[in-house]
C-alpha cells in the first residue's frame, strides 16, 4: 500500500491550488484524487461552452435538491463539476472576490486570520492581472485573468449608461477599491481559453515528480486509527484501493461532496450516522449543516438592436463565430454570457451593496426542458437582466441517504426561510426595474416580456420568484469554519474539530456565503489553507 505525505480529495477550485503549493518545495509527496476525468474537452476549454456541460454527466455530478416548500415544492437542479478543475471547469468564469466586509464578518465570527486584510494577500498571490501589480492586484501568479471591456457586446456599454441614469455608481473593477456600481466583469480566461483551476494550478504541479494524480477515483471512505485520519479508500474501474497519508488527508470535494464523505466516514451528526449503520468517529452536528447558496432570477426584454441571439442564432452565424474563435480566439465564444453586471444597494440605507446584477446580451426563453443552449438562443433580438440578493440568511442542510457512497445525498437548501430573504427579493427586483425605466433602456427595449416588473406588486414579485428562481451555483458553508464544534466543522486552521490529520479546504468552510461569485474565494481558501498546512511541518 503506497503512502503519501498529503492526500487531496478533489481536483477542483481549491484542490488544484493546494496541489501546486504543497508540492512546490519538492519536500512532500502529494496525491490528488478526482472522481471525474480529463478536462481536455473542447466545450470545457471554450469559454461559452459551459452551456454544453450544464447537463453533461461526463463532467457534472448533476445533483437535484429535495422539494423546496418556499419554491412551490420545486426541486432545484445543482450542476457541480465532476472533472479536473471541478466547478471552475464548468462555471461562467466571473471573477469576484467578495466584499471586504464579507471576510471581516468571517473574522468577527471567531475565525482569527480570515479578515479582509488577512485574505487580500492570497487573492493577490493567485493572480497574474492584466493591469499589473497594485495595492489591490497581483502579477506573477498562476491565475491569468482577462479584462474584456473592449470585447463585450456593445449593448453592455449602453447598460452601464442606464445604470448611471438610474442613480447607481459605475466601476471599472469589482475587485478594486470601488466594488460598488455597474461594470464589466473580469473573467477567468487567458487568450480566449478558460482558466480553470486545473489549467492554472494543477498542470504546473503535475510536472513535478512528487505529485501524482488519479482520475476516475471515487473516494468512498476516509480511514481512521482512533480519531486520526490515516488514509483513504477509493473505487476505480470496478476495484477498491486504499492509500495511506503520513501527514494529512485534505478534503477538497466542495460543498456537497466534502460533507457527504465526512458523514460516510463516521464524522457528522451521530444519530444520522447510526441510522445508516455507520460507526461514529466524531459526533459533529455541523457536518452538512449551515448550507447557504445564492438564489436568482432573470427578466427578459426584446430590443431594437442586434444581440448575441442574432450572432449565434442562424447556422451561418454559428459557423462565422466558430471560425472567428478558431482563428483568433476572439468573439462571443471566448466570453461568458454574463458580461455586464454590478453590485448595488437595492434597500435604501443598506450599509453595503446588497444586490448583484447580471446583464446578458442574449436570451434563451424557448429552451426545451433540460437544456441550456447558449449556442441556440431565441430567434429574436433580446437581452436578460438577472439579479441575486447578495447575503441570504437562510440556512439549509445536506445528509446522506444511506451508507452507499454512490447514492447522491439529500440536499435541503431551505431557501427563503427568513423574512429578510423574502424582503431582499423585492429590493433586487426593484433595482432591475430602475435600470429598465431609464431613457437608455427605454430607447432600446421594444417589449418587456412577461412578467413585467412595472406592473407587478411586491407580492407579485415574491410569487414570481418562488415560481421561476434558481440557484446561482454558489453552494457553500456545509463544513463551516468556527470555534465551536457544536455548530462548526473546522477551526480557523481548517482542521476538523476533534480529529487529527484531517482538514477541509474548499468553499464548504465558508462561515457565510460571500456577496458574489464563489470561485475566487474558493481558490483563496486553497492558497491560505496550503500555508496553514505547511506551517505545521516547518
């Protein structure tokens, strides 16, 4: 049985960063296990191709939540990356760190070393920013970012004009000193190719002789000697294998897979584990609890100027843009559809921006059920404007259904379970309404497709949101970091409470979901987590 210093479970956003940093000095042997396969797929590497992977079981866990009472009994589909790069290989590539107060709140919750001033150096360390080094950005890091201001659809700039007319600020950098206002999103691409965590961090690590990768390896159990993690068991191609870890086992499976594997391995709520015949290694009620996610909705508008619908709708448009991408790595295929957006205050007197906006110069209202055809938009010129409340307070939970590691867990997001979350729906919708009502937008829009915000009461907005809203794919907090093992799973060093030789390093450790997209903070957790791990051996 082979032994490694470190075993990393999951080659996703955080796991790839870990693999790179833990192996860099050459002193430690590192094994990365990934349940999925290669990311060397055309529609993974082409930025707009994430629509093709939305329902692709070859790269996607394809989870479904349990019925949500607050959403009219609907189940919500949760795509999660099952491929090298994890969800960073199938996401919309929007690079948002979060707001400084997000992390200061983490610190205030008892997590020393996780305030904004503590985490900013890690964000800068990761980056190779096109604007060069500054107080807010870094260069020379593995993650190459793109400023696509000059490449986005022309209507994005009209959208920014409308934001200003609506009384919102304009910013050129959501990750800089002014993160509030409308703007163009920076994205994780380089020269028209997706910069997943695998492309940025794992591939350099794999060039080292002290790093091994096993794909198609579904980890089924963490092995323990008493309360010390000693290795893992995994299933691959019909066979079961075990590997030992001399120093640490590190869980980087994400907000669904990390708590699921802990529970399967005997770490979690004791009564749940006993009900499935699993021996209890540590009774930690927080494993799978405290779940948070962003929930959002789009509004649709027909317009009098060409959009991506016109560019990508006809067969000849697809061919033209495909050739443009192949020969130049430019054009719509090199971008996300979430091109413009912003962080604004929907609620008067809010101390921070509380609504995130997405401006998309495309629409696909006529997509068949089970499809997200970004290359097959509606057959007319149209746009979408989406919104999500930034800091929900609802908390859900996740639990295994059985002791079978191949059964998907039961996911209970518990969306809209607080009065403040319901009020935030109205504020977010009214922020969109302000933009739509501006002269710039009114000169563009030919039809406000139902539902029409200006005709909706507050209750209408809530009812519509319950009917149409969906996840914004920011699941987090299910192995929450905190000082109290009665509620939290890991401490401020990301060690699992009451267990030796085991850490969780991914978005599941967030004490609260950050205000925006979660890929950047997940990678930051990987970078800081690596330093915390190495501090114990140096």
